């Protein structure tokens, strides 16, 4: 199947994004080579390498900010999943660069002054102003990276882990002060110093705008307010959001999600991701949360009139990915939310769609009346699969290879959008591959920011 325009656009923008990152790093390397390394006397070569590692360390920390900045072009074309994965890998890179930077600078000076490693470290505190800030930054960064290791992270509540992550801002400011006071490259060259300041201003400005400024601006433009809360299934509600101004047609693409902050007791201090469960900006915003923990349980009781910040849209699990082939949607449980949005978003093209929607019992079916309505209007086929209590009209069991082969005869030729619990998604993805669906035609959305 030929690549669609949307696929090509995504590839081009991703390539551009990585090229900018690479060229910037290469430019810094060239500057260091010509200004630092080539002028460094032989006995300062280790320190010079330490300087380069320090520059790359600072750059990698800025890359973490870029990856978390919610820059729309990145959200749309790089996508949250890839950004989270890069964020995680870059975290390890920062760890190694940090140790290597400290080692090379200290070891390089130690040789010069004939001191042991510890004495040299103490002497740096005495001779270089602000170096203690660098060590504060190092301790914070190592702490945050340690907390993010999967084993530790899985034992920490998301909220605590998030709050600990915020200390990185202190680390960045401390490290910046250390760089401009101790960094040879920055002290010796005005142009490079100006460039370095600009880099920080652009990155921190971007994150400040997209994570805060834009939300406030939207708050005043749209005045997003909870207008209605409706039961959608057992333990699931749909929360409708009104706005004082109609949303533009390109406000979101069906299937995308938002990060929501509701200004209500117990909820205001947290943000959580939820899919926009309507199929078109014309119908406004809506989210359909299932109660799985403290926050989502409290959210079920939210009152009409509550104001909110909407951060988004985010994500690349959208109708755009499905162009060029007939769609097959596979949903498990609350994973139906983006699928329901996409089904509506397809418009007339939904006539070719097949939906396999698996839940435990009929009481767990969410948004099914809306699915039925779209099916009636467009001809989309919907099959319900029940793992525990199946009514006569539904299939009993799970979505496996045999069932997909039976219900979707032309599965090989379809593009698949899959969303559900992690175990189900892995099993279904494997079954689809065994049935001959190319891996690049299977698009998934995981309802957790696990960046494996
Ligand atoms: C892209 C995306 C779209 C989603 N869409 C929907 C949807 O339409 N309907 C729905 O019911 N659920 C959706 N979720 C899942 C929803 O975000 C979590 O169920 C919710 O945040 C759990 O919060 P809790 O405190 O009630 O539960 P907890 O028991 O505290 O958390 C359960 C799990 O949810 C994740 N989580 C918790 N808090 C956050 C947070 N602030 N940010 C990111 N992840 C968090 C963690 O992996 C955690 O282990 C979506 C998640 C993602 C990533």
C-alpha cells in the first residue's frame, strides 16, 4: 500500500525535527573544536573534553524540555509516544554525560594540580564561584533520573513522581548559572554566549508559553466550562464542555487527546490526559473518563459550571493515519473513546469501517448508543465481544486471531486503529501480524504515559 500524504508529511517533519537537533549539536561541537580544543595546551586536553561533555549535557537537558514543551508541531507529527520514549532515552544520556563531565573536569584539573580526586573536588568549591550550584543541579538530576527508572517509578504514585520531576527547573537554573560563571566557552566568546542565552530563552519561552501562557489565553478566549455530566456506562461519565466562542474546524483531529485541569476541589492541582470523545470541533469538547483511581473517581462527581484549562490537542492516533485503506477499529473497555471520535470523524468513509468492541459485560459498554447511531447513518459494522456475560446478540470470548479472521475477511488490506488495556493490545497486535496485517498499518494508543 502506497504511503499517504499524511504519512509523508509526518516523516518529513520528523526528519526536519531530528535534523535541527543534530545540526545544532554539530554546530556546538565545531565551535568547541575551533575555540576550545585547538587552543587547549596538552595538559588541559582532559578538561577540554570535560567542557564539551558539559555543553552536550546542558544541550541534552534542553532537549528534555523541548520534548515536554507540548509544541503543537511536535505533538502532531512526532507524537506523544515517541516523545516520551526519546525523553526516557535522553534521561539516560544525561546521566552518563553528567558523570563523564564531572569526571573529566575534575580528573583533568587533578592531574594539573597533583591532587587526589576528593581534594580536587574540594578545591573546585574553593576556587570557582558558584560551582556548588552545579553540584546541586547534579544531585537533583541524578535523583530525578533514579526516580524515573521503571522499577522505582512503578512503586511511586504518578502525582509524586510528577512533583519530583518539577525540581528539574531548579536544576536547570542552577546549572545555567554555573555555565555562565564557570564555562570556558561561554566566558571567552561573546557570540557563543549570546547564542547560548538565545537557546535558553527560546526553549524555556516555548515551554512557558505552551504549558502555561497559551492555556491562560485560551481560558479567556473560550471560557471552557463543564456544561453537562452524563452517565456513559458503569463507572464512566461523559463530561461536556461548553465554550463562549465556537471552536475552529481544525481545533482537533478526531482521535486526539487533551490534558485537562479542572478548577474544582481535589482536582485543581492535577492534570490528566483524556481523549476528546467527540468526532468534530463543531460538537465542542467532551471527555469520557472511567473511574480507575482517586482522580477519575472524583471526576465522576464534577459539577456543571466548573471551569477548566484545556491543554491540547495532542497525539497522532487520528483519522489521518487511516487514510488510503478501509479502517478496522479494535477497542477494549474505555479504549472506545478515540475510536468513537474517529468513527464519527470519518464522515461518509465510515461506511467501510468495521468496529470490534470488547468489554466484560453489557453494562460496561460505553458510548454504544452513539456508535449505533453512527452505524445506522453510515453503514459502519459494529461487533460487540463480551468476555464474561454475553447477551444473545453478542460474541462471547476475547478478540483473538480466529475471531478477527471470521469477522474481518479482508483484514490484510485494512489499516487498524487499536486502543485498550495493555495486555489486550499486545495480544491483538500479535494476532493481526499473524493474520498478515503489516506492522506499519497498525496504529495504537496506550492510555498511560509509559515510555518503553
Ligand atoms: C493519551 C491518553 C488518553 C486517555 N484517554 C482516556 C479516556 O478517554 N478515558 C479514560 O477513562 N481514561 C483515559 N486515559 C487514562 C487516564 O488518563 C487515566 O486513567 C487517569 O489519569 C488515571 O488517574 P487516577 O488518578 O484516577 O488513577 P491512578 O490509579 O492514579 O492511575 C492509573 C494509571 O494512570 C496513569 N496516570 C495517572 N495519573 C496520570 C496523569 N496525571 N497523567 C498521565 N497518566 C496518568 C498512570 O499510568 C497510572 O498508573 C488516557 C490516557 C492517555 C495517556
